[in-house]
C-alpha cells in the first residue's frame, strides 16, 4: 500500500498514527492489555487499506487479578509518556476519562504549518473478547515499512462489530465511513455462520433490537453522498453501487439471522436481558465468560432499574 494520491496532511497523520502504534506495541505492559479495534484494525490488517483511518481505537483486556482501575491509571500514564517521547506537547494533550472510555485528544502542528489532531480511544467495558482469544497480527508501518505486531480480534469479530456499529448509529445518522467499511467487508471471504453469531452477540452488547436492522435497510436508501470520506480514499468509488451492495448485504444478514432464529435471541435479550447462545453452531468458540460480559452486566443493571 502506498500513500500516493493523498494530501500531505493526511500522509503525515498516517505516519504519526503508525509511530504511536509502534511505541504502544513496544511497551509490553500496553501490548498485552490493549486490543486494536475499529477502522484502523479493519483497514490496516484485514481489508488491505481501502480506506485510511484518523484515530486509534483499543479495547482494554483484563488479563490478571489486579484492580483494573489501578491498571487503567498506569495505562494512561504510559501513553502520556509515549506521546511526550514522540514530541507531543503536554499542553496539547487533553484526556477525557469516563467509566467506560478514555479518550486522548492530541493536537499538533503539521509540517505544512496547519493545526491538526489525533484521537486515541480506549474502551473499558469490553474487557474480554467475544471469541475465546484475540489474535496476533502484523502489518507494515506506512513510512518505514517496519513490521508492527498487534493484538486484535479475529476478523469475523471485527467485521461483526463494524456492522453492528453501523446499525447502532443509524437511529440518528448513517456514518459514511461505516458504510464504506461494511462495503469492503461484504467482498471479503468469511465464515458466514460465525459472522452471524458474532453479529447476534454484538447487537446485544450494543442493545440493538432486531427491528432496528429493518429500519437501517430503509435508511440506507436515503444516503446521498460519499463526500466526507473522499480524503481517506485514493480512488474513485461508485457510491450508488456501494450503497446497493451494502443494502443487499444488510438484507442477506437480516434474512439469515431470521433463518437461524438468531433474531429471537436478540429480541429476547432486548426485553429480558437473558443471554442464550445454546443454539449457536460455534458456541464452543465463544469466550467462556461471554454471558458474564461486563457490558451485559451493566445493561442488566439498567434494565432492573427501569422496572
């Protein structure tokens, strides 16, 4: 993958992201606990970079018996040290920490003299992967071509997360980056049954009722333009074809979720917070603690409060 065709600022940002990611992976304390998610993981590792990313998304994995709140403080401290060692000014680093998420907002001056920023997000609710284990994957630094090795979920898990993310956002808007990523996913070879079962888990984790998938199918027809992602893609895209493909892909998923009765599992969870994967074909491939997932526990507490 080359960066020909992109703006100088976009190329610079990609190189900066790779530098930060390299430093994070070189810090053993971080590399064992931070699993790369989101658009960066999708496009750098599994989709052969059809789209560039503008941030780094991680999920924290709780790997020992230590207090994860204390571990979180050490993670923040280590990342701040890494950013400082890479030349970012402390005054330009803003940290927004909540119970479920920590966001680093890093501002910097580009080589062209303009202002730009990078975001790093660490989610703290997904302390276990959906499947038994994350994977170890590698890709090349976009500037130095050195190998960057990261912990990240299996591709079907990442793909299911991206699809469910598109659905979860569709209630208010459809994110064009999500649509493009789902379009790229739709053309990849995957284990379709495992993918469907992971979508079932992901929609439950995001508290998405099955009816929302049906509504998304309608909303896809209303998306008019791909303008907001053109700076991240170095080739022409036929947006009508892309939208049609994503709509058909979504329809196929809806049909197959119903075929295997996974729609009932989703709606039962939405109404009762009961997690039942006994009918899954790949149930033995899922994390043994999936029913006790921190996000499921939190959603159950919220459900009880409303009653």
